[in-house]
C-alpha cells in the first residue's frame, strides 16, 4: 500500500501568523502543539518537522526561516484511483509525444 505525505504547514515563520512568530518557549511550544493537534492521533508517530533558512535577495536583507510539518498516512482508495488515472493519462501523453517526434524525424530523414 502506498503512503501519502500530508503537509500540515510549510511556510516562512514570518508568514505563519498575523503577528510576529512567538518568541517565548511556551509560545513556540503552543504553536507546535497546534500543528500536532491537526494530525490524526493514529499518524502522529509518522510526523516530522524540517527547518530551512534562506538568505535575503538583497544585501542587508535578513535571512528568512521556514518550518514544515508533515505526516504520513495510507493512500485512500480514491487517491489510488486518481493516481492510477493520472499515470495512465501521463503514459498516453508520453506515447503521443513520442509518436509525434518519430513522425518528425521520419519526415526530416525522408522516410515518409
């Protein structure tokens, strides 16, 4: 069975709230607890968090910190069907592109 990675949050810290991110440890813990509460209990053991930083685009810009929280869960039947439909569509589109390329090559080589 396939598993799906679910994004709980993936943003720059300054964009997370209408006000600046919490500076106190209790505030930070409350923010993370809110994200943990969004994860169904049976999948909390699969959750993980990443932090990244990006330097500013212009000299003197402050670096930007981002946080992402994810968890993994089994793929639903509907998601599996959609994934299989998309894979079939992608395969058909790839075949059509290949056939067009083949026709163009044959034409250039005078084989048609």
